[in-house]
C-alpha cells in the first residue's frame, strides 16, 4: 500500500529583508491525495458454508470493486441464493431447466452435485423463461448440469451508470500511528490475470482530505479468506475468447479507468464539494500467438479486421476455481480491438499484442425495466461463488 498526501501551495516571493531568504508558502487545500494498494484476489471466508447465503462472506476488496464500478443502484453486488437439487432433467451445456429458485439475467451461475468440485458447471445467465425458470447461459459450461444438482450462491459486481460512493480509508500502523483519508474515489482498477498466476487486483484512489489520528493505530489480524486459485486447468481455470477455449493467451490484464470531475466550492472543507465520474472504460490487453490457419481478409489478420470494421469479436471470460467458496469469474460479454495489433516475440512464438475495449452489449434477457437494477446487459462483470 502506498499513500501520497497532497497540498496545494502558492509560492509568492515577498521582500524578507535577508539575502537568500524565501517567503513562507501559502498552504491551501489538501485535495488531490493518492492511495494505492494491491491484493491477490480472494474468495469467500475460510470455512464458508455454500449452502447458506454468500452475503457477508465476500472479502472487502470485492466490495471495493463493486463500489468502484458503481454496481447496481446501491454500489453492491447482485447476489443469488443456494437452491438444493434445483437442476431439472433435460439440461444441456447452455440450457438449464430448474425446479425452483429466483434467477436474474446477467448473474454468474454455479451448479454441482455436492459442492466438492467434481462436475462443476459455471457460466453467465443470458436469459430465462418460464416458471420455474429455464436458464440460457452465455457460453457452454465445461460440464453438463445433471438432474438433481444443487445451484450454489453467487455474488456479481458489474459496471453501471451509478455513481460510486466516496469512501473514508484508514491507514494504520502501530499504536499512535494512523491517517484518515477522506473522500476516496477509485480512479483505476487493474486485474493482472496471466496464465499460471494467481489473479492480482490493484486499486488506485484520489482523495480530498487527510488527517493524522493518534487514536486509531494498532495492528489488526485480518479475517481469513480463501485465496483464488492460480489460473491453471487443474485448479478449474478456463479462458474463453468469443465463446471458445483459447490457448496461448499471455499477459492478460484488465484495466478499469474512471474519469473524475470535481466540483469546486468555497463552502466545502477542502474547497471541493463533490466528485463526479464522467466516464468509465474497460480495456483488456494480452498477446495471442499467430495461427497459420487464421482466415485473412484483404491481407489483414482477424484482429486487424476487427479494428478496421469496428466489429466485436464476442466476449472474453476467465473463470478459475474448483469448488464453491473459491471460484472467481471475470467477464466482458462483447469486446472489440481498439488499437493496431503489434508483433511481439513471446518465448520464441510470434504473437500479436492486442488491446480490446468493452463494447455495447444488449443481448441479455432483461428482468427489470429499472436502469442498473440488474447485471443484465452490463459490459463488464466480476463474480465470486
């Protein structure tokens, strides 16, 4: 964790009457401080019971992601409950009839017979129909849900138009040492999710005021949470590009950025009364080996063609974990190439270095007419289960 305290100073040189003496600076607002921290992605609390609700069992950094994205109308994840033996007969890899339960398009889906891994089916709900509902998933699951399988609780954070709530962050050390950072708003979040690695989240905030407090210090033992597994197949990792398993993807990174605008005010404590997020963007970068079987169009690779035409290539989805409580999924349902692919050497393989951006997506079956009241049709989502 790093903290950069800010202070607006005005330097005005006055006559001091002593050679070489400088005038005292005019100290102004504390607005503009920065705080940044990095943490490996974690799942639910240690000893979490997946047959109970997931609410209250997710780690604090997941709540921070939901706030940063402006998830829903309340800066909170969308949650679903455990439903025993909810999978009905006739399920396929993309369609799951259910016997009970309430489901919302756009949410993350997990089913299994006993919650111990085995034939875990994961996916993102694209639409639902009927009562009880038949769920249609965005991409095919790795395993086909079987009749009588349980459906496990999930929590989904998504990017919406909702403004994030400013936070107060306390930076504490030993007894007597502590800083209170006021009005923290996330300006960027990065998930590094390379193959073989545990996904790592880095959050960066701008804040408007700070105070040092000698009463809040003291080391604290953190609550134990399950760490998300490294991105390897034996730990349940699967990366889909345009709905198909894609090998060779290296240096996968997801960047969320918010453009912040501040409202000046003579009446505010530090001269800033409000922070407004004026835009939110998601970019995904990675490298993919060049394939001799690629279909070329007018001498352009498939990714160059996407750039030239502005067409989306489908979605990108990374899911890892083998059992409830330790599962994480990152999903952008529609992306397009946003910059000229660069040629790069990766371990002796010629690759295209690619940059994608989240594109408009409206293919989910919505479950509500209230804007941002469900994760349906959102362009970026992160889920735990």
